[in-house]
């Protein structure tokens, strides 16, 4: 493994974006967003120099615990792909993953993640943490990362269903991880700090719900790809003041836009439900395309529609465990696909007044794609036409963007005819 | 008589019987006879579902498998999309087309993404009266065992409610006895394969194994005892250019092993959920322990699937099998989109290479009998091993 740390590219890109922003060219929430990204990665870059302990972790991981223990987190998937996208080095990282012997059927974000560690693009963590939330790829990625970095690791076994016994098991798993972290970092768990984080998580949930309510308005004041920023805030700063500040600002801006009847795009002709993630390397292209057709994504039930919940700060670890069951990814993609889950997706279509649904059929994500037929049948029964678009969320070589654009264009024309 | 590794027409009536059980599955005579008596049949998905509980309820556990041959999976593709493993798509397609219409229930485990989604689609689109999916922890700690026991108890209770009966401790003990006898007999079959020239080849062994989960265990045990006796007295033995082990994804098509053996290799052991991982560990009741607790412990701590953590135990057991069966080379066959095994491959490959055991990795589709390309690659692998000798 070589040392070729490229995390700085994220910090530099954020700086450039912020520097180029003229007054009024970016909403204040966007400025806060890029400041948030920059802060997270600056801390990671300077961790060794500052004598901080770094824990790498996979997606949907309770980073709240790391913050409460004063440990610097490194979100492996997000960090890998921000680096790759800012530098345009997706192919390099995927080829490094292949070099390790990882088959092409393993999802590209995880092949690239291993490749990023092999190439030394990411800093060597002190420990690796991972869980099976959300799929076999997350469950299996940790051991290879441990080997590549010659570091210890801890696997959190996330039970499949949501029973009392399973929550207790998860709490016990988290306790085991805390003991592991205390042993390796020398840092003690600060339970008061974790309780404060849980209290802020309630605030974060409330803000997210308010934002979602605003997105129900016609026209929606929220931009199509804005939900990825909401996700990033929770991925990087769950229950942290940075996320609260960002979401508060965003909520206020949306309220203001709504009161002025401002739309997210130029016009709002089609309100869409987005299922799974669009190709993140195509964001600008898709934004342009959506604007051209007057399409706006107003709800993303696999990622951004939080269940009603109130966490108990006096039981912080149980609350962190419960949160992992409440996130939509867990309910819609990981857990059993019950009738209630299907109903929740269909009800979302009604609540958000959507005209159509787009399922981004990321071929690397087996368990998401296996729901296409089920959701399509359920949405069609509610007169919501759904289009599934084959894609890869990070690898631009799989489908030419023109092919994707053509499919979307035809779909919007179909909606026009309805 | 020493024969090449090619499956011959040697007269082994018990083996012929197992072949007929497989060739007529799912609606084979054994299952039809069982249903005829008014008894229930439950399909299970994945080796983490405890068969003993079903047997103790007086029902027949039958493993759900897909088409044991290459076939168009149009329905499977439509319902599970093309990027789920061909095993889950093939199983679902059989379900959708009514091949498993005789099932009274389906029981699965949260073992991998493909199995979970297969279960979701089955529940939604196929009308089977009883469903349960068990949460299967990925660890084997005391807490994990307690959680899994909780799941198995809930399965037992749901089954009792559905069937309107009580599954007694005595019935569970009897079921353990029957299943342990199956395991013991299969172990004896594998012991024969340790010989320098075994009386049974790899393809034939897989035919025995697949029959073991497609008929009542009591009947299977009787037939296997006959086969073991026939093999013990058989004058036919098999040898090959190299002693091979097959590892990786689910495999229940003997034709695939036959293709490998036609190239001159002899498959002497495996690490497959349809074979060694299915029978390897018996249920052992510790002092003062209930039968259900012993069953749950055995299923969770059995020879692990690639889904389990840590992977070391699986790797260590593979290496031990390589030593015990004097394996010259390992064939890793991974079904496309079978992520747990694909992720483990780089780590397992390193371990085996360090132990001086060459590895051939094959990307396959479930049900394949092997293509010309696979034949060529296996031949080249055998030649490479011979050149190194």
C-alpha cells in the first residue's frame, strides 16, 4: 500500500467553490454545506498532526458514538467517492479494486473503496469499523480494509428485524464497539456528550420533517438534488451542531422561498419520486435536464423520509440503536419488505403529490433493484407510472449519459401525455 | 477396476435411486407419498434454517432450489432484476411457475441480500400459506447465540400455531437423532473420499447430497446405508490427475462437477452449503440443555458461510479440509453477484497460496453445466499443477 493521500482535493474543491461564490450566487445554506465538508475533511487531514485517533467506518454507521469519544471519523464510501469525483479518478480506483481480485459484480462504491486504500488515497485509519447495515457489501468490506491498512477492526452485527431482543443485541454490539475503541484509542466514552448528541438528533429529525413538509408544497421550493446534501449532513455530522446549523438555515430559506411561491427550478411541471440514488457523477447534467423538462424530485423514500420518532437522551445508546432502525434506508432497503413498507412508499407518492417515479437501477445494488418490480406494481396500482433506469452511481463507463438522457426525455414525454 | 474420473455406468442401485429423487424433484415420489398421507411440507432457503424443528412437527423439510440446468430466467429477471444472483432468480422462477405449489410453508433466513429479497418476492407473489424469515446473526458470540435461539423458539411457536399442535421435547430429540444420523452417514461417505483412490467421485457424491434434502431423512438414511455398503464392496475406484476441492457459492448441479472430472481432475471434497457445510457438524446436547437450544447453537456455529464474521474460521476449516483430503488444488466457483463469496475471494486466495495450494477462480451462473471456456480453464489449471510437480 502506498501513501498518496488525496483527501486534500475535497478541501481544496470546497475552498474554490466558496471563493468563487459571489454575493447571492449561492444560498447561505450551500455556503454552510461546503464549510461543513471542508471542516470534516480538514480535521481528518490534520488528525495525525494533532494526535487524533481516526476511525474509518462504512455507511449508515453510528458516528454519534465517535464524536462522543472525541475520535475523528472517516466515512469510507463518501470520502472515496468525493475524492474520485473531484479528481475524476473513478477509473483508477475501480481498476485498483480489480487488482485486489474484487469481482466486477461487487458494487462499484465498495470496489473503489478498497482500491482507494490500496492506492493510499485515503489516510490510514487507526481502526476500521463496519456493519452489515446496509448490505452484504458493507458487511464484507471491513476485513479487506483491515488487511490493507494493517489495523484492527470491529464489526457491528446489525440484526435484520426490529424486535426488542434485536434492539438489545444491537445495543450490546455497540457496547462491545465502545470497549474496543476505548482499548485502542485510550479515549473514554463521554456519556453526557452522547446524550447531548441524542438530544440534538431529535432536533435534526424535527428539522428534516419540517423540510419534508415544505417539499410537499406545490411548487416545491427544494432543488432536485438537494436531498444528497441532506444525506451528507447526516453522514458526516449526525446530531452535531454543524448539521443543526445547516438544516436550520435550509429550512428558513425554504420557508422564505415558499412564502414567495418560488420554485426549485424554472418551472414545476412534473413532481417526481426518486427511488435509490441517481448517478452522482451526472448531477449537473441531470439538473439541466430536469430544468429543461420542468421536473423536480420532491420525495426520496429510500433515503430521505424519516420515520416519526423521539429519542430519549437518558438512554443514549439505545437511542442510537433505534435510530439505525428508523432511517429509511434500513426500513426500505435492509429490513423485510413488508406490506407496511410498500404502503409507506405509495402513501409518500400521494402525500407529495407526485406525477411519476424514477427508480435508479444501480446494477451494483442487488437488494435495491430486487424491489423494482414490487414498487412498480404498487405505484402503478396507484396510477403512478414508474421508470427504472439502469445505471452505475459512480462509474461513468457503464451507461453513456446520452442514453440516460434519452430515457428520461421519453419518460417526461410520456408523463406529458397522461 | 480403476476408472478415470468420468462418471461411469457402474451399477449402484442406491445411487440410481438418489438420481431418480433428483431428476423428478420438486414433485418426486418421496414428496408426493409424504403429502399423500396428509402431512405438511415446508420449503427452506439456506442452511441456517433448522430442519429438526420442521421434522419434529411431523412435517417434511425440503430445500428450495432452482433449475439444475441452464435455463432462461425471464420471470426471475423480471421479479428480482438481473443483478441478483441466478440462484435466487432461478428459485423464484420455479416458485412463480408453480413447481413448489405443494409447499405448505416457506422458511428463510436473513443470510444474504439475494436470499432476503427472494423471500420478500416469494411472500408477495407466491401463495404459500406459512412464511417465516429468521434473523440470523453474523457472529457466533454468546449474545448472538441467544438471539438466534430466540428466533428458533419463535419459529417453533409459529409452526405450532399454524399446525395446531405441540412440538414436544421428545419429538425434537428424535428429529436430532435422525438428522445427526444423516450427518454421520454423510461423514462416512466423505471418509471414503479421503482414500488415494476413492470408490465414489465428486459428481456422484453431489447426487447423494442433493437427494438428502429432497426426501424424508429416515428414508434417505436407509438408502445411504445401502450405498455405503455397496461402495465398501465396490471394485471400482476413481483417480485423477489432481485431487481437487470445490469452494464458493451454492452448487447443486452434479453436471458441473462432472465436467471438471471429465477433464481429468478428481473432486474429493468441498466447502459448499449443499455439501460439507450442510452435514459437517452434528447437534450436540450439553448437560442440562434443551433440545431447541442445542439445535440453535449448532445451526449458528456450524461450518460458516461467507456471510459470517470473522471469515478466519471459514478459511481455517477450508485449509483443514485441504490437508485432510490431500487436496492439490482448489476451484473457487462464485455465482455472479454472490457478494459474500466474491468479497472473501482475495483473502482466501492469499491464504491458500501461502499454504502452497493453487487456486482457480471461476465466475459461473447457477445451474450451469459448465461451458467450453470453463473446461479449457480447468484443463489449463490441471496442466499448470502437473508442470509444478
